[in-house]
C-alpha cells in the first residue's frame, strides 16, 4: 500500500512540475494572441450584436466607439482588427456606465423629461440586434420597481447582472480554450522531452532509490507551498529527468533512448510511447493546482502530512512580578 502511494506521489510531482511548465508557456502564447480580449469581444457580440446573432456577429459599433471604450484599446478604428487589440477586462460597472450613457445620448434631451425617459427613447432607437434584449431589461426594471425607487437604478443593476452572467459563460469558454492549448503544448513538450508516463511509472515501481528521492521532493514541495515550488519548476523537472537517466531509465532523446527503438520492437515501442505522451499531455491539461492538491492528499494519506504550526506561547511573567490576581 505504501509503495503504491509513493508511486502515485512521485507521478503527481512529475505532473505538477510538467503542468507548471505547460501552463506558463501556454499563457505566454495566449497573452501574445490577446485571447482574453478576443473572448471579451465575442461576449459583447452576444450581448449587444450589431445585426443579429451568429458566428460572424460583431459588437454594436456605437458601444465599441464610445469614448470610454475607445480609451481602453489601442485601435482607433472599428474593423476586423479591433478584436486583436481589444481590452482583456471590462467590469460590470464600466459596461453599465457606457451602455446607459450611450442610451441617453441616443434618446436625446427632452423638455420635462427624466434620464429614464431618455434611456427609454434611446432603447427604441437602437439597432434591431441589440434592441430586443434591452427592451426585455427595460420591462423587467419597470416590473421590479418598488415605491420610491429610480427605474434607472434598477435598470443599471439588471444590466450589471446580465453582464456578469455572460462573463461567467465567457470564463468557461476561456477555460476550455486554455485546456486545448495546454493539451496541444503538453503533447509537443512530452514528445520533445520523451516524457513517457508508462516508462516513468515502471521506473518508480521498480527502483526504490529513485522513488524515495521523488517522494522527498514531493513532501518538500508540499511543505514549502505551491508558490515556492512553481518558482523552480523548470529546474526541478530537469533534475527529475536527470535522476531517471542516472537510474538507467531512458528519458529524453539521447543514445540510450535511441537504443530502445529497435526495428524488431518498433511498433510496440511506438504504441507505448504514444500512449505515454498522450497521458502526459492529458496531465498537463488538468493544471498545476489539481496536481498540487493531489500531492497534499497523498502526503496526508501516507501519514506525513504538513507539519502544523506551533501554538503561540503564553506570556511568562518576569521574575519577581508574580501573577496578578483576579
């Protein structure tokens, strides 16, 4: 039982270090491509479409061209390139502020009219793609109006909730995109480093010294915390690969690895390697936090959990002062 836990702990450490490396490279690429900004652009195209919903829908031009929005992104014109430079974050209060100001401007000033009257008139003048949703929010705001409440305040509250709901969906889109990138990059790195999980599992199951060394590393990572472990993930992963190589197990691409790829056993070796690389890619897709939490659980199961903090010491009265009476 203990050996099984040790093997699982060693693999969890390898997966954790590999996931940190994969997620770091993936985030660099996604930042360069402004994936978050493009996701926000797509979310706005669902909330405020210009000409209806669909795969090619774009956000409402008037909203994107609003001065408060133009100040947030680098592009000074609205075309297909705007999404590439679009801001990666927009708060619900900013969304509501821009939208209400846009509706007021569209509604125009009226004699003896309130701001709510301007907003109502602005909604009626909106393009067909966005008008339906805003009319529904307007009716909902008037239905929920309590005595003494300002309908504009209720409308702003509802638009913020509407925006937050879309951002929850957008977060799911971005998470799925990140997982796809992590799997692809994980597979490339696994092949490049010859990170065959099946071979690693076999090595940990048969080599007591190697297994003990990885268990100590995993316990140290749990003791020091995720932040400290992530800081040296690349060096630690390289050291782990070196430990496997020194123990006689072929990791990486070198003469020792090439010796295992004999023509007589080429297909079985290729099949095993492909499966091992795919397992490594799947592990990288799950993320570093998943594997760190799993390491903590396994360490606790082994009975060598994280050392609890010492309780604070009670103050000791100085000599001769005695203990005050109640």
